[in-house]
């Protein structure tokens, strides 16, 4: 993702001032006194919070596509607010996926109270992806839970009463496929998004970085795409 983000950024006439892959490179960056307008983070869940804190302390606007830390959202948001940070996070930066999120929520609103349909999900990614389910799948599920009164949560790959089962598949070099299925005795309604490459994610991350310039606060793709209005 770092290489893809760099290519898109350069195409849009931005300058890459540093590549950071470890603690030593972070230290070197701060000591060098280099200036950056924004940091784009695609790291690992176990180091994400430390990266966030570094950026907040240095007053560096931060865009992150890292997932797996959402159970600590309250802690991160509190830190961002206390430090008057510029923070943009998304489980998926693809413009198409975020349109998919929007349609998923609208369909869930329609389905609330409709009898006879059961919802399930399936996500497929490359074998290198570590988080299961994907952050994208979790957001899809949480958005449905928010809209459907009789559903209380989601479960990983297992049928549980009042929970959305999410099946996760890891195979080959699949970029990402997400499917939401509403099934009844009489018909199926299937929402599906399939990413063709990582370039769509990279473009969204760079657009988020451009959007964040000059702003303070916590933002998501809903803000970038005006879905909250």
C-alpha cells in the first residue's frame, strides 16, 4: 500500500519527504527536522496507537487505513481531542467501497421490520491479510446492526441467534471481495463489491490527505464524500 500511495501522490504533484517502517526511522525523521503536511499510515494494529500518538504529539495531521485497533476507538478519540489533532481514519479508502457502505445502510433501513429475510456476509482477501474479519466487513456488519432492531451484533463464521454471521476466506492474492446477502424462502438480495487492485484504496487515502489539510478534528470518508449532509 505504501508504494501505491506514493505513486498516486506523485501523480497528483505531491512530495514524499520520508518513508517510515520502524521506530528508528521515526526517531530519525523527528531529529532531522523534516517538515510534512500530513502522514499517511498503513501499518499494523500492534503499532498503530503508538504511531497515532507520535503524530498527535508532533501536531502532524494523520490519515490511517490501519484496522484492528477499533476496540480502542474511545481511547484514540479522547487522545485526538485532548491534543487538538487532525485525524482521518477509514477501514477502507476505496471510493467504491464507501458508496457500498452507504447503499448497505440504506438497504438495512428498508429491511428493518421486513419479515422473512436473514442477512449474512462473506469477505475474501489475500493470504497475507491478518485481521479476520476485515475492518471493512466489520463496518458493514455494524452499520446493519445499527439499523435492524432484531439484530444485536455479528459473529465470525458461525450462525448465532440475532447475530450476523461473517465468513472470512483467505486465498491467493485476492485484493478484496465483500458480499452482503439477504436471503428469504423466495429470493435473494446480494450486494457485492470486488476491488480490482489496490490503486483505488491508495487514491482514496491521498484524497483524504488533501481533504485534511488545514482542518482539526476527527474525520471519515463520510465527510470526504458529503454523506453526512
